[in-house]
C-alpha cells in the first residue's frame, strides 16, 4: 500500500514569510509538534493508502491538466482534529473550484460535495483537551494572517512514507499548469 496526496509547492519567499509569522507562535506553544518549513506544501487532496498508485497517478494527471495557473495566497488559520493549518485563497473563483475538485478522493465521487479544504499543515498534536487548548491559542495568535500573492505553476502527486523522524515525501508526478511560464507544448 502506498499513501498518496496531491499538492502545490510553496515558493521560497512565501515559505519564509510564513516561517517568520509563525516564529513567535512556535516559541509560545512548544506543546504542538511544529512541521519543519521544508515539508510545507498546499495539500489539495489526500488519497490514503492505495494498492495501485499508477491508477491514481493516471487520474491525477487527467484532472490536473484542467487546472490553469492562478494567483493564490495563504490566509486564515483553521483546525482539523489534531492538525493546525493555514488556508489558501485563490484570486480566480473558477480555478478555486477546480482546485477543490482535484481534492477528490475517488474519481467517481461527487467531488463538489467534499468538505476538504486545501491547506498547509503547520502543526500537529495528539488529540485531546490539552492539545486542543494549545492549538486554539496558536490559532488565535495567527488570526488575520494574510500572505503575499503568488502564481501557481504546477501540481505534484506525492508518495508519503511514514518514518520515526516524520513523513518522507517523494514526488511521483508533476503537471505543469496550462499557460504556466516555461511550459513545454
């Protein structure tokens, strides 16, 4: 079984800006397990464990080709159980809808009905009251965060291997978005 997810990589200036914004919050909340900045990415879809990753790769490539480059920025903060994340805002509403569709877990599922939110995971904690309270404080400290705008250029299908030192991400496929600078035709 192979764990797969799709993502957009963060440009270095965006990564550095977010790291600077999180620095004081990280220091004030050591109870959270903060994700190293070099592992940050915008998760579009998590596809779980797959016996046939080649099928998901074909599905990913087909659906990713529908995306166009879009101006996006990191903004707002939210929580899933055990996860503190920073959200994504797309300037182009049509492309935002396409990003949400790419976040589908099954090709034949009604993708627009999914509650998945494209996001950057910045911290994790063991589920339970102490972690929830600390995450609430961290989220409050980040309230109102708005990052700089940037242009997306590609989406990536990753394999995630869980190790004692944290996950190791390996890019399995990259799709340059239609019209992105440097795209080969």
